[in-house]
């Protein structure tokens, strides 16, 4: 008691009237009436104060005893619950704050048991399904799911384990009016001590509009690609005819001026053909989802597509796979093709890999003349270069789809050095060759 009330000695505390220990005098009067009425009090809550006036929230247990002279003596214990009370108040405040956050969410939030009985739903969940909280909580509520999606959903929930308690799924749902909607859910399994699912906690949102927009965009892309393919095919047929007649002129006409005109026409036709090839590559960019591609396999594939001739291709990228657009092979095709076209004295190309704090670096090097310092960034711009000026432009575009970057860091006169940076999480080092 001496320590609790902050006094220096037993005698000092004994000299204080009990009434002075109450923070609110009225609470002492009510407490005494309770004791006289019951003969005791057990863990009766009161507010007391220390010597320095600091409030104490306490539980007081008291009994009244009659002494030899017939007077009443009160004996009791005091338990300080100030900190406990403060923590409970803080907990209640945090719970209220958390509940407000959950209720303000536009996403659907719910908790339910494996049998479908819901123990919590937020207001957004109730609004979406057109039900009150009382109609859902404490009851088995399982929204209607199309038959084709039911097994996939069961497998999804069954796949949640103590080792992998969180997963996401997108599936359809049948609304009360019979319409079909799409939902995306992130589900967490809450386990008991034996590792059995006790509850699921789920956060979801309606993705119908996004699905419909994606579908419309895919259809638009398909139609545009079809139009582009048909147009390109027709133009290439006309180019074939044009170049055929141009070669005929070149082979049969002796007039130097006419032959010069024919050479100019043929050069322009070749440029148009290369531009058409670019449109074919670019129209497919980003259409298909990124995939894990083994770099060594891609290089072997490109090796078979190009006439390397004098060039010796050396690769040291065994076991490395990257997450990239399916056009990733075009990156290496264009890099090697550039060496073949623009570095006639080059004899070797080397592709290696190294790690740093930014991720994985795929390095492409040749022993040609290299790139002048003032051209190292310009070569990636559209229209810059000796040919169509599109090769390195599309290389950078393909890599950017999955967050990869490319820079030329070589020394002019000693060959090119292209560094492709693959961010962490977008590469693997244990992939086997297919």
C-alpha cells in the first residue's frame, strides 16, 4: 500500500484519512453504503489517488468488523488496475478504429467457417448481395456459383495450408437477379493448433467491368491485327511485283541513268519491306502474357535463324530463365543481326550473365568497332540507325514489358557491350534446358 499510494513510510500513510485517498468523495459515500448494505465489497471499482495526486483506478475488496468497543473497523485489499484499464481502453479504441476502416472499404470483407457460416461481414459485402448483416452473420451463406467454377473454388480453398495460408482466385457468381458477375478474392485460412482450418478471412471485389473491358480490348486488338495482316500481305504482294520488274530492268537495260533509277526504286522497296516486317513484330508486342523463357534455349533458336558465317557465338547463361514477352527471342535476333550488318570486321559474340544488387545482368558483347559515346542512348530511338532504325527501338520495347532495361556500356573501338538488367523476382537460376 505504501508503494501503491506513493508514501514514504507506513506512519505517513497511516496519518492520512481514508477519505483523502478517494479521487471523488461521492464515490466513497456510495462505496460505504454498499458495504453497510452487504457487509462487504468484492473488487468494487473506485478511483483513488496517490500522494502526488496521480489518479489510480482500483478494485477494492472490503469487510466491516466490529471491535471490542463496538466500533466498526474496515479491512480490505486494493488492486491497481490502472494499466490494465488503459490497455483495455486502447484495445477498444484500436478495435473501433479497425472496424471503421473495414466498414469504409469498398472491397467486400468477410470471415466464415468451413461450413459456410459467416461470423463477420462488412457493409460493402451486405450491399453487394442485397442482405442485412443479421441475415448473413451467424448463418450459412454460400452465394450461387456456376457449376463450372465450383470445383475450382473447392480446390482453391483446399489448397490453403499452414505453409501457404494465402491465395487468390477469380471466379463467376450468380446474382439474385440471375445475372453473372466476376469476383476476385484474396483468401486467408486461419488455422487451429492442429493445423486445421478454423475460419477463412476473405477480401474481394467485383471485376466484371474490368473483365468486359479486357474482352473488348482483346477483340479490338484481334480486329486491328487482322486488318494489319491483310493490308501488309497485300502490300507485300505488290512489292514483290515491283521488285520483280525492277530486277528485270536492272538485268536487261544498259542505260546507266535508267539503271540508277531502278536501283533507287529497289532500295526504297527493300526499306518498305523492312518497315512491314517491323509492323508485324510490333503488332504482336504485349498481346500474349509473359512467360518463363530459358535464355540458352532462346539463343539456340536464334542461332538457327541467322547465317552467322564468320561470327562465333559463345554463351554462358546455362540454367537461367527470365519472365519475358514471347517476343524475347527478337531481342537477341536483332542484337546479333546488328553485329552482322554493322560490324563487318567482328568475329565473335559473347552472351554472359552476372548478378548485382539490382538483379541479373545479361551481357551481350562483340569485338566490332563499338558505339560512339554520343550515340549510346540515341541508338534506341525510333528511326535512328543505318538501316530502318527500328531494331534497337523494338528491343527496348520488348524488354520494358516485364520491367527489363537495356543500356550500351561498351568502349568505342573495342566492341559493343549491351547490358540487359532483369529485376529481382523476374529471373531464375536453376532452369534446365528444355
